[in-house]
C-alpha cells in the first residue's frame, strides 16, 4: 500500500459494490454519550450488537451501536463528504482484511498494521459515519479534541493512516485541544462530543422551516418522543431533535433538509401505537404532527371529510355529530387519523364498517425526496392507476409522511341496543360469535372478554359482573330492527349454553354497560399496581378463533404474570394484555415468550401476526414466516424505490436485508 491514491481506488471500487445504506450515518447526536463495550444486548423484534474490542472485525452487515443520551445538551456530527464516507468504509474493509491475515498468520508486523487500521476505522464508526459497527481495538491514553477538526484534515489523516500503516490516533483526529476522553485505554469509547458547522447548518434549516420555538433540542422532549408506552419494546436511543410542523409546506421543508443531510425522520402523533413504531433506533428527527389538526373540508352531500393527520378520531366525531355523521373506526383514545392510516388500524366497529383501508378515499403524503403526492381523487371509487392509497395505509411512515386524509363517513344510527352474556368456556362464546355472523344479523360490535379481564373490571369499577367469559354486542338500525336483532341473538346464546343475557336500549344504560369495555385496558392495571401493560394482537380465520384463544390462554394462565384477553370476536382478532415490571429482566423475557407463543400459534392456523396494531419493530421477525421471502423482497423493492437512502422511519416494517 504505497499511497493514499491506491487506497482510494480500492475504496471506490469496493464501496460501490458493497456499501449498504445506513440511516443516521450522516448525523449523530453524541452529547456526553457513551458506548457499552459489554457483550451483545438483544431487543425483542430486532438485534443490536454492542461489540467488544475482541470482536472489532465482524461482518459488514452489523449495525453501528447507538449512543445513550446522558445530558440535556445536544451536539451533532455531520460530514456531507462522499469521499470521507467512502474512506471510512474502505478503512473498515481493509481493517477486516488485515485482521483476518493476522488471525491466519500470527505475524506481529501484520498485526500492528491491522490494529492501527482498526483504530482509524473505529474512530469513523464511533462518529456515526461507519458501516460495520467497529469499536476501537486500541485507544491512546491521551485525550484529543474533535471540535476544531476540519473535514479536509480528517480525510487527509485517515487516508495517510491507511496508506502508510503507521498513522496514530493523534494524526487521525487532528486536534490538540483537550475535550472529552476518546477512550479509557481498555478498548472502549467512553464519551465523544463533536459539534460541526454543517450540523449547525442543518438545525438552522429546520428552524427556518418551522420557526425556532418548534425545533426542540431539549432532552426531556426528545426522550418523550423516543420512549414507547405500554409496550415491551426497549428505547434504544432518543431522536436528536423534535420538530412541530404546522403545514404540509413545513413538512416538505423538513424532509428536504433531512434528505440533503442524510438524517433519518420518524413521524410521531398520538403515541398510542404498541409495536415500537415511534422508536428512533437511528436517532435523527422526530416530526411531531400533532399541530396539524385542521378539519379542512366537510362535504355533507358526499359524506366525506378532508382532515390533517393530527386530528384525533374522538375530536373528529365530536365535530361531525351535529351534522348527523360519524367516522366509524374506534381504536384507543388519543389515536390520530394520520397514525391510524399509518398502522392500518381498525377497532371494535370493523366487523361492520371495515378497517382503515376501507374508510380512506385519498391521501396526500410527502415522500423521502420532498415530493408531495396525491394518491386518488375524491370519488368514492376509482380504477385509475396503482392503488397508492392502500400502499401508504399500513406503511408506518416508512414510505412517506401523511399530510392530508380524505375519509368516508357514515350516518349516525337511529337507534342501538347493547347486550351482554356469559359463558363457561371460550368455545361456546366463539361459536355464538360465528353463528351470529352466519345468521345475517347486521351486528356492529361483537367483543369477548375473558374471566381475568372481568375480574379486573369488577375491582376497578366496584362492580359485580360474573367473572366468566363474556360476550358484548351492539346492534344498530331503527328501534324495531335493533330490538329484533337483540332477541334473535338472545336465542342463539341460549342454544350455545350462554347465560345472564341482558340488554340496554336507553342512552344512560347503554353508556354504563359499554363503558366497561371501553375502559377495560385501564381496569386491567389494577391487577398489578405500578406495572406497565404490554399489549399485542393476532388475528385468525373466524373458525379458528376459539382454538387459538384456548391454546394461548393455556400459556397465559400458567404464567406468573397477570394476563387477560380482549377480542373483536366478530372478525377473529384478539388482544392480550400482560402486566409486567419493565425493570425486571425475567418478567420482560416472560412477556416476550408469551407474545411469541401467541403469534406462532396464530400463524399455524393461517392467521396473521397482527390484526390491527401493525408491525413496527416488534413483529418484523414473523413476516417471512407469514408471507414468504418473495413477498418481503417485493416490499423491499418498493421501500428502496421510494426511499433509496433509508431515511423514512428506518428499522421498521420490512427487515433491512430485504431492502438494501
């Protein structure tokens, strides 16, 4: 290796053939951050390896370890320099080759060169610009500053270090002012603080797009956007910055800035998703859509409405009620229309009105390059081109950021009846749900709660409902038709060993009866005070529902953790709520095992790993088993075409190996 020009040629050739897109390679907030040099840590649904120094030359497929924030200050490192990024990639590649030669030959001279190259490559990776996830094989005892180092100096010194094989870390870093420690001398990187003018320029662009007060670097705000709630998915890192756009134009400006600076962007809204959709494993920008909550147009004659993504479904229905209309999907309280589209949600009314894909007419979205697309006209049906509306529904922010939604509305029913009954076993309850659907009765809700959930409801609400398997129904229509449906279902219940059939048709009675279902999640928490609730779901063909729930309950009932089942029994979808201490590793493992068993049981019955919660990070590992490799490769092709640099909510839905 005579000179840097020879190395550059190797780097260019190799990087064009082998470099994968790594989100977050361009910007990394490492303010007072630290890397662990312990053995690997495993996260449910994805694996992050924190490499020790003895494993510095692993596969080129490994992920760069993500720093953990320990300070409220925020610093960025960004070098928008292709030759530098190729240089780091090449250094890491050569470090691997040299390391392999060392292992093969035991030659001390070769080992010395290899270790110095690993130092160079490790510095690049630590700064968030590497592709391999290498840590320092050797670190100097002295401290060096990175703050005053220019792009050109680092590039030159890295090239020289690689070219002559004797470049020291002092030459690679190029700084002379003491700052944070680069290492503790034992092969781990303790802290690095890097502030770069180009990174500051990126922040200034965000402030120009959204005003300074809506570009937030405060750690508390960033942590709240990086931490998922009521889930067992671990917060690996926090976003570097949170922005609050007010309009589609501001979203476009933010996305274009992220594209220029190669910064990941993760949409955020109601934060009610349950599979880690808003986690930011590659840091970057969390774009909070809650300020975009306008109701732009209401077309009464057409029974549709045009809204911004931050509008909540509950708030929308309050607005629509005086007009005699409502939007029929009802996921958890706090869910917003944009997030509901992104996760392809449904709710208890899906048995009658369908899921989100059936109730969205058109979307507008900002793609990874900043382009705005409209997916369809406002007509109730269309056969024009590819169905881009359904492509984006359920894409979870990995293909674009939704900025406008046109929704199909329904007339408020003239009358309704709520009914409730009990069963000794799951089979009889499920058979009633199936028989009701087969009877042609236009039921709007069929909900199943197990005996553990009923116990929680009694304790939390000071009630005395039978603590047995419970079915709840809602029938709508005219007063006469609602009553007729109720009486027909009562007969079906009696034929399947049901008991305690009661129904209500006055507003107060219906509200009181249905309240226990709507507040079931919060009631569940009483069974383990101070615990968090992990909620997951599966869906199976209706004929398999009883068997799937029964097998799942066998494991749930044997668990030391309180666990209960809620099911949208009319469409084969059921949820499990498991109470656990997130700081207890044993309980966390138990939650993961229970969820894993439930999903695999559903897949064996031709079901799906998720009926309405979405994939996020938690369900990615089941996709190949459910859909097959070819389907995932097709999804990866779509992702790669629309997001070639992997910046749109990276690490979600489709495993990266199928995309890049």
